[in-house]
């Protein structure tokens, strides 16, 4: 037989009967079992909570690492000095930001097979579809017209539609009518124009993964090419305020860019952000 240290000791209340002591013992045993079960459940819940917290920390660390990757300095492509986007059909479209870049686009960037676009609005950018000798689909032509009107003064004037047209590069000339002169960024258009009447002003800004960069484009092009995008419309917010609002929206999804990056990409004028 074992010694008392090797066996469970049972306390007996001598003031109670054997039956009363037995009842008290079994009640205490049931209470102890319930406590043990409660402790087990609490441990399971605690382990589950710790696992969830660990997963959240790991996810946050991964997102932070991804943000650092996208925030890293990268060598800019030549077209990023202009306004630009990639169409739904994969064509690069560029546009001027000011008189100097408008002049540069027409004089240095346009090639014989490219398509020239311009909004029929004062202060509109000169836009070019870079074709690389390929036939341009109608969808890209439509998006180029939308791009031309969206980044013109029509946005600042809060217009919903504006006309745009396309011509061949050889129809764009610095040669002015007799007695007139052409200032920086100004060109004459000669010959027949291909009109895109009532082109809708629309814009979305998104993350263009192929170049790890922000891209502002017509909604259809952004939807086709961007892994994440936000639609913007004419509204009441200053461009700088809209940029500050967009930055955390993109960061939440793992894409880190500066406020200046957003300001540079957005149309001039006031905006409204359609949150996803």
C-alpha cells in the first residue's frame, strides 16, 4: 500500500454523517471538474487569440515590406515627364503639361504613324497615340479623346462633355497664316479633322503594376490596366486635398506614394473621390 503522500487525502468533517461527507465530496469534485473545463476553454480561446494576433502582425509586416518596395526610388520612363496613360488596347498615349512640353511633344515625340489628338477647348494639351506602326482600335481612339478633354480647361470649367478631334501628324504645323505668329506650344491644324463629339470627361487613378507607378487615365483604361484604382470626378475638393485623401486609401491596399505623386497625376481643378 502506498503512503499518504502517494494517495489523494480526503478531508472528513466529523460533525457530519458519512452520507453528508460523501455528498459534499462529490459536489466539490463536480465543481472542480467544471473549473477545469472552464480553464481548458479559456486556454483554447487564448491560444486562438494569440494565433490571430500573430497572423495580423505577420500580415502587417508583409504589407509594410510591400509598401517599402513600391516606395523605392525607380528610374522614370521617358513618357513620365508628360501626362500619359496606357489604353485598354495597350497603346501609350501622352499629353503635354504646359506650353513647353506641348511644343516638345509635337516637335520631338510624334512619329509619322502616330495619331494626334486635341480637345476643342482653349488651353488643351497636345496628345499623341504612339502607334509603333499598328492600327489603332476604336476603343483607344475614344479613350484618347476622353483623355484630351479631361486634362483640358473643360475639367476646371466643370463641363461634363467636350469635343475633341484627331488628325495625322503632318497636319500639325508651326506655319502660321500670313501676318500671324505662333507662340510656344501653339500649332496650326490643316486639313480635315476626325471629330469625337461630346467626349465624356472621366478619370480614374490607379496602380499600374507593369511600371510600379501611378497612372491617371479614362476609367475604362484604368479598369483594364490597374491592379487597384479609384475613380475621381469633378467636385469641390482642391487637388492637393484630394491627393492627401487618396494617399491613405492606396497605402491601405499596399501601394505607397507621396502626395506630390498624386498631385502630379490628377487633372487640374477641383475633384471628388469615389471611394472603393
